[in-house]
C-alpha cells in the first residue's frame, strides 16, 4: 500500500478510507494479515493489520531497504488530444518511469489555460498515485508543472527525441545510459514535432521502428526501451 507520510505515526500507518475498503473488502484481509507499506518518499515496511478501524491501522514491523533506481528517466511529453495523457501517465507510472513533464508544443491542439491547468495537473497526479499503488512502487511517478517545449530536455545530456523521420533506432541513439544520472525522452503530439523543436531539445532524434505509432503508444514503447538499456526493465 502507498500511504501518505502524514498518515504514518511512529510504527503505525493509518490507511485512508479507499485503501482500507480495498484491503478489507476486495482483498478480504483481516487482523494479523501481512501488508506491505511504502510512503512514496523511499521508505517501506512489512507490517500486519492491527485494527480494522475505520481507519484501518497497519503495524509497521520490519523496515525494507529501498534504493532509488538509476538512471532517472524523465519523459517530456507534448500534450495530446483530450484525455489521452491520462493513460500515458497511468502506463508510465506502472512501468517505473520517474518523472513526466507535460509540455505545450507548436502542433499541440490541447492548450489548457487558467484554472484548467491546475485541474489537469491534479488529475494526472491522482492517476499517477493510483497507478503507483497498483504497481507497488516505493516512489510514485512525479508529474511536473506544465511547461513549453523542450522543457527539461535541454537540461539533460543523455537521451533522445522520438521522430518518424529519424534514421537511428532509439536503442542506438541513447547508447549506454547505465552510468548516466538522468536520461531524457521527448515525445511529440499527434501532429509530431517541428524540426526546430527537435533541434531545440539538444538530444539525438530517434525512431522506434518501421510502423507509425500513436503518441501514447510511442511513449510507453520508448520508455520500455530506455529502461531496458538502463538495466531497469526486462
């Protein structure tokens, strides 16, 4: 279970109502049943249910060493249409991506402003948190503030930008990233990125294969390739 650090006091974790119902009703756990708990900040424990509540209380018995995985994978994704990014967030969170930065690009049709920005960020972060619970991640995917392309890519020296016109395969373009501190991966919207945007990222352009993928599919496939190259997946 992924528990807000504010709900952990000493050796006891108090689950929120949703997690408590899931544990006791869907999973049919009872007092004394084993439960794994993480706080989303790198701490984790093995524990047992001490009280069925509400709230359900877990007694934290054995700390578990959790080491941050390196290199960190940062996906900078241009906003796709509608709510497609919700699914991108969910899948990347399950896969183990560390950070996602949504950005507005030249050809992006989704351009939220004002209150819509805060609402979308809140929704994406809630999706990431829920997916992290399902995937039992000690650190959930961090959804960063909305920016403009190229966002954080210009800060990174390792990584690649996806482009259908690129000639180098992604695995070759990113090279040996196992020793890097962080790796960036740029993904454009449905209409793709302009040549100027690809150049502005400062990373090698790369292709995923012979087929044309939807932007949300490309993000997942590319992240899996980079995590594999980094020794973190597969």
